[in-house]
């Protein structure tokens, strides 16, 4: 049977390919997936954001092998907090690193002072990150 005779039979008996509906359904599904992905990207990060905050108040380069850091940590009361401190060289290479666990406290904001040993002279010191530990 040729294409012309198949087409005339389809027209006679009311059959159609419905290709337009399938294509519209596919595009609608693709748009829905893209919108869902955008919602996850935009709103998904809100849930995972940390409730801790650290601010450097002051640092002093003591000598070629030591830097002292004064900083505050804000975290929910009763939380075990862990912070990573970092000393950087002039070229922003890590020359000192220290991870410190702070016991749970009823105070939300606390002040700390730490000394970091360095492999070379540091030009700055910072709190790299803080997080709430799951260990109790």
C-alpha cells in the first residue's frame, strides 16, 4: 500500500497520527522539569544553609611560625561547634591549619583566641568555616 492510499484510509476512518499532541506533551513535560529544577536550585539551598557564623575580630602575625587569631562564633545554644582556622601566606597559600571543637554552650555568641603554627610566615589568618557537629 502506498502512502497516498494509507492517508486516504486514515482520512476515511478518522484516524490521525496525533503527532502534534505528543510533541506538545513532550515540550510541556520538558518545561515542567526545567521549572522544577530551577525551584530546587533556588530554594533547595535555604534548607542546607548553616546556622553558624564566624567573624574575625583581629589577628596578629607573632613571628615566622605563629599567628594569633581573635574571633567570634555564633551558633544555636546547646550546639557542639567545630571550626577550621586557616593561616595564609602572601600568595594566599595555606601555611597553617587548625580544627577546633567547642563544647556546647547556652551562649549563642562566644569569643575565642587561638594560635596557629605555620610552615612559613603568614600574612593573614581567618576562620575558614564552622559547622555544627553531629557528635554529642
